[in-house]
C-alpha cells in the first residue's frame, strides 16, 4: 500500500495489486475525512501520480481502478485516465 503524509497527518492511501501480466489494479483509494486542509486534493493527485510512476518503472503497461466518488473521478480524468460513462456494479458472494 501507499500513503501520503503531511507532518503526522495521514491524508490519503491506496493499495496496488500487481498481476503476472503487465497490468495492475489501484484500489481502496481513501482520504482522511478529518483532514480538511486545502491540499487534500493535491495529496490524492500526488498519490495517484506517484503510484503511476512506480508502476511505469515496474514496466506495467495498463492500470485500472474502480470508483464512483465525483472528486476521485475528476482527479483521474485530470490525470488522463479514461472514465467509462457506463456504471458498473460490484458483484459479491459470501462463501
């Protein structure tokens, strides 16, 4: 996982799942709801950009994530991600 810190504040975090192909999945992108500073968006943007850079260094060619929060969608779009306009659904089964 990756985390953005400012002093002692944990601002944003995510997990990256690698595959045995040249693809990766960024998931559980979260931010601290108690952190209300103006640089919160910058922290999320930095988090995604740093993860992208590390994945490129690992020769990953494709990365995807799943999300629906409008501010995260906006950040991804600003970073050049393709946002599928058709919503998808989480499909879960408890075993």
